C-alpha cells in the first residue's frame, strides 16, 4: 500500500506509511524517503547524530475531493562539521520547504488561481482555505516567475467608469434577500501616457 499511495500523493521525497480515515478527512502519515534530506543544507555533510523527532502538519491540495491531513514525522539532525556554522537542522524536501506550513504545489495553485483563472485573492483564499496574505504572496511569486521584467512605472493613471446595461438581481436562497448578481458599472484603469 505504501508505494502505490506514495505515488498517488505525489510528494517527492516523502513516503506514505499509513492512512487513517477520520470523520472529515483522511489522515496521511508520512516519513522522509530520500537519504539526501539527511545532509546539512549549508555544508552538505551527512549527519550522523539525531537530535530527536519532530512532527509537522503541512497542508496540501485536495485529493479525490477531500483535503488530506498530512502528518510528517521527521528527524532533526546535528551537523558535526567543525567549519559549518549550522549546528542542527530538520529534514526538508522540495515539496515542503523548511519552516513552511504549506506544500509548494498548494502555494502555486493558489497563485495560479488568481493569475490565470481570474479569481480574486479573497475567492482563492476561500477556495483553498488559506489566508488573504498567503494567497497574495503566492500570487506575487507566480507573477514574478511569469513576468520576466517589471513594467515601467505608470506616469499618469486614468480611471474610467463605464455604465454597461442594467443591474441584475437574484434572491439569496438562505435569507430570501435580493442581492446584486451583475453590477452595471465597470471600472477600468488606463496608462494615460500611452506607453
């Protein structure tokens, strides 16, 4: 089960050792699979002495419509290299960066949802159950990777409000109160300098 489940989860460097079904989500127990995580990130020396175990719970994307709760049991290691300034470190793998609570693919998906799928930061935060600042930072990272160079700063910004038809209203099923479905105003931002 562990090998097939590890492949299904798709987090390189982590191996699934067990899955327990909880009331709201499956609990996936992980261990570090690669030997490379035992090497010091600063000097590259292989650690020989353990400093104990630590359990982290990084959050990840949904699998099969349910968001699994990951439980990663990993070791902390001592770096015995005299020239190295780092004395201890915890195992880390590329899908879960050190001192991060989210997998890299969850961050990337949240940033891409704003940049490529037209969602607002608030909507992407709701969809992925993240906070607004985390999704905004993910969007900035996504934009930096996509935009090769920063655009020139705008010299003169124009704001244009356009009326486009009539508003449309729909009733809220829970409260019965009518809410705006389509606003009649469209706001556009334009660089007036023409660059």
